[in-house]
């Protein structure tokens, strides 16, 4: 399939999801204050992980709390969360399930040296695809494996081969497998500098040669290693969804969204340059109604979705 066809398909995924609802050390207090162009208003949709909603009760209660906090979607853990419960929660709350996180992907890995374990990982991924489709979502977030499972070539080849076996099902159901960039010692150097690039991630996604494999690009995870604006520009249409959190290079620690020293102004510029339209999922410490509202408001600020920029 041509690059143009892949781009068109990924842009379609981003668009339909939306319809359903300087210095690398520059501190965030400065970058977040830079005026926003407003490009992302009406083009970026807020979601979060179900595990962040620390509200007692049923899935319906959790969905209602997320919606009240200002979110337009929610991501389930699948397989695992109740499909029927989610359907009831969607009907009662009006909140969309935009996608899921593939259950157990850290422990049962597509890079494992054991063929038996890889077969189990494939089965879990396929069930996640089916369950996510059943509740109306269109992406399954996937950590593809871990560098500790072998050399880069071994983990690369094993994961490409194994995940590719799920592509016929993904194609049949119109579901995207969304690879997340995480601290898994794969496709970057964990002890390297802040000037690393997204080149290996680009090559990895392109090797699948499929419109059904893209990136759920986590903006916070790899600020430790490189410019997130430049990584977004390099990945371009391969990005089908965003994850986000804050991070401080100076403190070498996670932070709330909008805190730390991540260059959010450059992130916004990069998203505008690649004409991103779609979902952004918070992945931070959650809580009750007040904390959820805080997270939603923080997302508004860093993405320029409010008049405060």
C-alpha cells in the first residue's frame, strides 16, 4: 500500500473519531503561556483511562463522573472490563468508548522468546480487538514488548511477525492497533541523551505496511529522550491517537499535565503542522470528581482549548 493510502486511512480514523463526539530546557510555565493558534479547538477530543476514575459503583457511575469532568470519551482495559456493562454505561451516560488498552501486554509480550507466550499474547490482542469493536471503539493501545527479551533485531522481528497475525482481524473489523512509546528499552536508548529521534519508531511502524497499525503517541513518556514536537513531526500521519502526561527532565520525574518542563507550545505547533485531528488520552494519577476536573482543565490549557491558551 502506498504512503498516500496509509496517510488517507489514518486521517480518516482520526477524523471519524472526532466526529463521534526553542530550548529543550525551556520551562513549561513559559511554553504553556505562549498564545495558542486555536487550531486544536474542535479537532481534539479528550479521553482518559478507566483506571483513573476513582469513583465507587458501576461502570455507569464511572462513565458519568468522567463526562461530568469534561471528558468526551473513555478507554477500557480489554479483555477484562465488562462489555455488557460498558454498553449499559454508554447508553446511560452518552460517553463514548473511543478505544482500549490491551490487557496484560506488559506481562504477556509479543517479544517473548517463547512461541507459546507469543501465541497467548496474540490471542489476547485479538480478543481486545473484538471487545473494543463491540463497545464502539476503534483503537487498541499496545505495548509491543520489552527490550529485555532479546537483541533489538530479535524483539523487532518477533513482535512484527506476531502482531501481523492480528492484522486480518483488525482489517475485517476496521480497528487500529495503536503502538505506544513507553519505557520498554525498545527503539530508543534508555540511558541516552535528550537528542534522540523517532527514526526507529517510524521504521518500525512502516515495516507493518498496514493502515491498521499506527502510534498512540505518548507526549510525556519520551520527553526524557528527545523533542516531542520533532517526534510528532517525524511520525506524522502514523499517529492515530495521543497519550499525555507531564514530565520534568530537570527533576527526572513525572509531573501533572502542564507542569514540569515539557515544551507544550512546540507540541501544539507540531500537531497543527501534521494537521492532527482525533483523541488525546490522559494517563496520569486519577481520583474523584475534583481530580478528574483538574485533569480535564489541564488538558484544555496545554492544548489551547480555552481562551487562556
